């Protein structure tokens, strides 16, 4: 392909209308303001799985409700688009969460960081683990390092180092909450490489975590709480990014069906005539892996096969608004997670209006209940009435909720969460290898190097930067 165009006539298509696509489009216009950019989204709205709804004074998120600040990309983007002052911190009063044990809510021990404890005393005193479970956990110091180089599952790693009880009672529900996944299938290196590195470097995770600076010392004094959220919800962030893009570049109801090589670039086929050009010099596909596989199927079967093989989990979120006095539990935390061994029908519940201000009217509470995931995928697709009944029954049991919710909202997120199974890293490196045969075509999104919003933003921005670098070389 020989492309020698001035940037002013360089035609770039970004396919997708989620955070990844908007991050890619924004970075591109930031680097090359004169680029001729078109963004194609199949639905009638921006945001993809991000969707904020306001009803009766409640602010309801249908997907992500916050993002982590320990990696820079989301906060950086907010800063660059002048959105930083819209970020709110988690409520400082009760920055902890609960785990269900035998039907009761117990606090997750302070300092337990997803997979491992960083503080001794809370682990010794927690009622979440039995005396035997605690003893086995403490023996982590003595567990020898693994010498086999094959990737280990996340579950096997935790059971090996900390014992089955710590896995069943703490790690499984925490990981289930992040990936809605099955930790026996998730690969350690692909999901939590940091913990594999800690074992390799320090021989023990407890030793590694205890040798780290306290979080308040992080980068010379953390400016944010670990998680932040847009004051007016995720849709306001999407609108803020969209407002920075060139006028008229966003096309809704534009379902792209196929991408093929064309003279000097790429040609897109649309499901219906959207009245805009279909030939481009470069294309960023910022769609989830399954639609991306369909788009590239006629271009590269091998690439399509690899993309298709990335499994995605489904879940549904039931958001419920109650008057505060309908709930007996003090709600002195951000939410609860449910271990699989408790055999309940929900994965977790987030006390949204406790976590962030402005999510419910005064004297009311908004709770988001997550149902489904890899372990209970059949529950995610229950009819609305059954989802609602499942969520309200579980909350009645766990939180002592009385009466019906005053509002309810259901968001279905089918096949929305990619699962980084064992071997994912190899799969991604094969995908990148195939892509190198198609210069000018870029893939970005949550299927590759991280599912959280900061990683999606990074992935989109990297695609834009790669594109600019490629054309800088050619011109
Ligand atoms: C329930 C849930 C809760 C989450 N919570 C958090 C959280 O709290 N914090 C966090 O950091 N992350 C969270 N995540 C993860 C994060 O929200 C997602 O990884 C991220 O939003 C994905 O963005 P994306 O743009 O890559 O994909 P998407 O949001 O899926 O966007 C892809 C877009 O592409 C469009 N599209 C697809 N095919 C085509 C086509 N052929 N032509 C044109 N358009 C097409 C779709 O309509 C869609 O709009 C959560 C995810 C889920 C599902």
C-alpha cells in the first residue's frame, strides 16, 4: 500500500462509539488536528456499555460507575479535556466493603489487596476466615516459588500460596467482582501479572506487599481516592470527549459490516446507506472482539478466529432505589461481594449512593445488584421480572430490606466482559502478529491489555499514536 497524503486529506475511520473509540478519536485529533476523521457507531447513542440514566432524583449507571486512579490514563484524559473538576472522590467515611459468610455481611479485612493481605492484624482478627484458614494463609511466607514456566490459573496460584479458604472466602468473590469470571480459567499473567512478579521477585506476596510504601505515600501523596467517578455520571464524560471532536465527525446508526483492502487504503461496508464516504487511508476498529472478528473475517481468517476465541461473560445490573428507612443494615460500606460457595443468586451489590454523592435523593439509597457472570451465565438472561425478583429477594435477606423498591432499572450487558483465560497473552501476541500484515488497520478495546476504563483509554490512544507514527514515516 502506498499512501502519500497530506494530513489535511488523510481519511481515518474509527469504528465503535464506546470509551475506546472516543479515546482513539480524541488522541488522533489532539496529535493531528487537521485529520479527516469519521467515527461510526452502530447504535443511536455514544458510550457503548457506559450509560447514565436519571430518574426521580436517582443517577443510575448501566455499566461502569467509576475508574481506578492508580494507573494514569483515565485521569490524564480527563485533565486534557478540562474534565478534571468533574471527578468526585469516594465517600471518605466508609471506604471498605463486605463479604458474605454464611448469609451474614462481614467486613473484608483491611489491607486485603485483591489477592493478598498487606496488613497482619486485620487478617489475624477477621471472622471471615477460620483459625485454620488464617494459619494456612500465614504459611504463605514458607511456600516455595513455582518453577514451572507454563501460565497458572489465578485460582490455582491463590490456593497454592494462601490455601483454599482464602481463595473461596476472599479472592474468588473479589476476582468475580472485577472480571465476572471463573478464576479457575483466568490466567494469572494476563489478569494480575503484578502478583506473579511479586512471587518471582520476593518469594512471598505478603513479604512483597509489606515492603511497599503505604498507599498514602503513593507518588508523593495520592491526590485522589483509589477510585473516582464523574459527578454527573459516565455519559457526561463521553459527552465531554465528544465535544472535543471535529463537528459532524460522529455518525450514529452506522453499523459497519465488513472491512476490505482497497486501492491505497481500506473500504468499509455499512448495513445501510448512511450517506458518507466509505474509503479510508486508515481504520481503527474499537469494537468488542466478537464484532471485530466479523468485520475482519473476509480479510484475515486467522485473525478473525483468534478474536472469536476470546470468551466474553454476560451480566445484568438491577439498580434499585429505596427510602433509607426501608433498609435495616447500617450500609456503612461501599457494597458487598458474594463467594460462590455461598450459593446465592447474585455476584455482588454496590451501594452506589453511599460510595458517591449525588446518586440518590436525600434519605434514599441506590443499590446496584450484579447478576450472572461466567459461573451463573444463565441468570444474566432471566426475564426482567425474574431478575427484579432475584435482586430484591437477595437484598431482603442480606440487608434486611423491607417493602418494594421505589424505582428499579435493568441494564443487560450480554457478552460485555472479555475473559483473559490461560494463554490470553499468547493469543494477543498472535493477533498483533497478524495485524502487522495489515498496515493501516488498528485494533483497540478491552479484549487486549485490560478491561478497566483506563486500559481501554490507553488502548485507544495507543492505536491513534501508532497510526500517526506509521503515516509520519510514510510521508
Ligand atoms: C457491567 C460492567 C461494569 C463495569 N464496571 C467497570 C468499572 O466500574 N470501572 C471500570 O474501569 N471498568 C468497568 N467495566 C469495564 C469497562 O466499562 C469496559 O471495558 C469499557 O467500557 C469497554 O469500552 P469499549 O469502548 O472498548 O467497548 P464498548 O463500550 O462495548 O463499545 C463498543 C461500541 O462499538 C459499537 N459497535 C460494535 N460493533 C459495531 C459495528 N460493527 N459497527 C459500528 N459500531 C459497532 C457498539 O455499539 C458499542 O457502542 C465494566 C464493564 C461492565 C460490562
